[in-house]
């Protein structure tokens, strides 16, 4: 049987949570072990007993039960698209449109209002801040000037769109069961703002026990650890099942802009919206030029006359280095997506959105489990007149770790009307590479180790390891490595200017 991921039975894909720049881009690792393929171990007969076990789960809706069984059935059937490498073509500028060729947005504020009244903004808000040492939704981590991701999103829409143009662009948050309750409490503080905020939950699916292919909650694990949200590919059916999709269509809304809540660059762009409406594009993925930090990210290709996303897990072994090359595959998916609402309704109703399945093996309380997930970017091939737009890098500014927080809290950026704007004083178009040791991983520890964030306008790279503490007014330039000796506290004094140095103790400063 062919593996559910496609090209080679020894492949599977799981989330590689660290070291990949785009968090909602799913990172990839390989498992050269066919036995890890549940589809090979469990024949379709197992599906009947799974169906009856799932039917008895009272915590989830019929829609969720059906969606889950559908996903498992597809996985067990081994359905997959086999990519023939020789058929891959580089998309033309008609398929991946250069941003600077887009027509300008209308000058007339009345025309702009008309455009914006067709738009809904949806932020993926299912993630917790646990990897950065925070409890609750990641979107409530403070980014800059005491404002959280969610505060900035609300300001951007309320001040720069709704109040400025007299339009009504609603904000929709897709929560998971992990973030729903907390988010409802938080959005209450915006009740007097000039913005409609809607929330809905993405699906809640039971984790599958690998040993006997039963739902984990059936074994008495009824807490949150028995369940998982099935990736952001679930945004389309969940938006439909929530009733929000039909409600927005009845209000004359036409497009939804979907983005990760932690991407500070994902702001509403009138030129893109205008282009999609003029050209009747049902789906648009924003891509941006790859750097060496993005080599694992999915890319857009032309394949058999259609545009589609190519992920590293679909790439045959002998072509992986070619895939990672920034010469041949020059762009990657930012996960900023613009999608036509009527098209979502049509495709969900027809059950036509059969995105590639991502098997994500986990262990819960010593029990090996499997999560089956999908990604929203893979849906591009099912929509008519789908395109990519090659956007400036400024539209991709994710905060996945405290190293990213250091960048956006530094003098490299300023905050204007809710927008995080890059400082023109930096000559280098790319941001410095920053690597902080485990002592800085949690936001609380990170903030405690800096009296103030250093100036990094002229920094190329920074690597910090060990028990290092930073004073106020420090300037870092060029390539800087600071490594405290084991068991020794290293304090960088106030006002220190460090340029192209390796520091192991006070004597090196």
C-alpha cells in the first residue's frame, strides 16, 4: 500500500515545533521506518469499530464525528497524490503575481469603503503560548508597549479601517478548545470598540491510540489530553459549520483574509483585495522570497495546469537538496491567505477539500497516539483562478520564540497606529540572526534578563548561551557571541558597545 503522504512508504510528516520560522507552516521531519505508518498496520476493517467508539463520544458534535471518521478513512485508504518531479514547473508571473505589478488601490475613500465592506479578517487563534512559557492563548502575549498581538490586530482594524473609512470589517477568531474560554473573557474588553468580534471553535477530534486504533477518550482520558485540534486546514469546514460563513455571505461579504495571529506583518492590504475582486480569484496565497532560514517552507508550483503547494514531505529523497535550494524554489508560503467565501461554501458542501493528511505522532501519559491534521495552504489546488502573490518580506513577521520578540521590541522596529514598522536606519534588508539559550526561552525570564532591549540596528548575528544578564543602553553591532562559563553569572554593563566580539567573561567586554 502506498503511504498516505504519497511518494514513498518510508515518509511521514509530523510537526517539528522548533527551528522552523513559520509556526503555522508545518515543519517536517522524516521517519525511515515503515512500521510507523498506521495505514500499513491497520486495515480498513478497523474503521467499523472506530466508528462505533466515536459515535459514543458525547463531547463532540455530529459534524465533528463525521469529519473525523472521514479524515481517518482517507488516511487508511492510502489516498495520496504522487508528485512526478519532472512535471513540476516554476509558476509564471500570471500564477504568482509580483506585488509591485498590482494596480494601486482606489484613491476615492468611498470606493475604498466599498472594497472593505466585502472583507472579513480571520485570525488563527488556536495556539497556546506554552512554548514561550505563557499560559493561555498565544495572542495575549505582550509584543510591544504593553500591547498584545490581539490588541494590535484590533487597533489595526478599528482605527485604520473601520473608523477611517466608515466601513465594517469584522474580526473573526478561530479558537481551539484550548483557547476558547480564555479568549471569550479577553475579547470582552473590546466591547466598546468600533469593531465586531466573532469567535468560533475549530473541530475537536479524539487522539487515536496507535496500539489498538481506538479513540483515547474511550480509554478514560476525558480531559483535554484526549483531544486535538486537526490543523488549520480545518478552518474551512469549521467556518461553515459555525454558521458564520452563511451569516457573512448574507451581509454581502465576499472575501476572508486568513492569517496567523502571531504574524505581525499580516495586515489588510487594499491592493491585494482589489486585485482579487477585479480578477475573480477564488484563492490567493501570499508568498515571499526564501532566505536560508526558510528552506523547509512549502512553495508554490505549477503542476498539470494547476497551482499547488509543494511541501518537503512530498519531495523524493533524491530531490530534497534541490527543494531546499533558494535558486530553483525561490518563494515560500507565509500562510497569509485570501479566500472567496462563496467558493468555500461550494467546496465544503461538495466535500471537495481533500487536502494532504499530515500524520503527527505524539505520546500522552506514556501512550503512543496519532493526530491526523491538514493545512489550509494545501487547499489552493481546489479553488478556481487560484494565484499566489509574491509580497514583500515585511508581510511575514512571525513571533515564534523570544528571539523574535527581541527583534520586534528593539529599535529595529517602531509601533505606529498598531502597525509594527521596520526602521529605515537599517541598511541590511534582512534581519539579524538571533539565537538565545534556554535561559531566555520563557517570556518572563527573557524580560527579566534585559534592563532594556539593546540597540541592534547594525547587528548581523547574536548568539547567547549561559547565565547572561544585560544592562541598559547596550549597543550590539556585527557578529556577537556571548557565552557565560558554566555556573558563572555574566553581566553586560549599562552602556556597553559590543562590535564583532566573542565574550566569555567581563575581561572580554
